[in-house]
C-alpha cells in the first residue's frame, strides 16, 4: 500500500510537467498598414491610368467624328448640286464653235454668263471639299471609274481610260460620284496574208 500511494503523486507530477498534448493557437499577425496603403495606392493609380486612356481614346474618336461630319456632312446636298453642274456643262458643250464665233453680242454674252456661272459653281464646291476630276488617259481604277464600254484605241494603252463620258467628283478622300469612262483595249491583230507561191510550175515538175 505504501508503494502505490507514493507512486501516484509522482505520476501526476510527470503529467503536469509534460503539459497538454496540443499547442495553444498563436494570435494572427496584424497586416502592415504601410503595405496596405501602398497596395491601395497602386490600385488607384492603375484605375486612374485606365480612365485617362479611355478619356484620350474618347477625345480622339470625337475629334475624328467631328472632322468627318464637317467634311462629309454635305454629301447628299453635293450630289444634288452635281446634277445642276452636269446640265450646265452639257449646255455649254451643245454650243458649237460656229455659234460662238458668229453669234451676236447677246448670244456671246449669254454664253460667257453660263461659263462664268459654271466656274463659280465649281469653286463653291471646291471650297466645301468637293472637287471634279477627269481621268482621261489614266489607268482604269474601279474605285474611281465606272467602265461603260471597251474600245480599241492605238493611242491609249490597254486598260487605260480612252474616253470620259462624264467627269467624276471627290469629297474629301471619298468618291462622291465615279467618272463614267470608256476603257481602251488592245486592237485586234491584223491577219497575215497567205503565202504566195512564186514558182507555180515547181509543183508540176516530174
């Protein structure tokens, strides 16, 4: 009995000395306020740069749209005016050289007035970015010209404009109306004459 009583306190003391089997949880470390502030500042800087880039893109797009509106805002009106310019040009072409030379003063004054009006009309169109072009002799371009027919022409290389039926117009860098043209093509080759036998009796020689 004495041995058991003396051994039990010793065992209890050993258990107390060893301590609990599991370690106590460590308290969480608080975040560094300087690092948190730097991270937040970087996020705000990134947002600011993105916003500035979007604003710059918006500014450029707006400037481009305003420039296009100024340059091409009169497109429909300009097309209507072209009909007037065409009629005036046809009227002047219909006047033959005899009438210009032999006509009286009133007729000549009328012709000069129509010519002056046509020049002023073209100047007004040019002030608003509309210019006339006549591609005589130029290489055919389907973006600028509308081919109406092909014609053999030895004076113009094949694939070039041989005749301008109606002048074209540009507005800014765009085609307002293509020029109506006739395109030159290679002339047909002349047939070679059949070879003539200079010695018809040679075939009958025995």
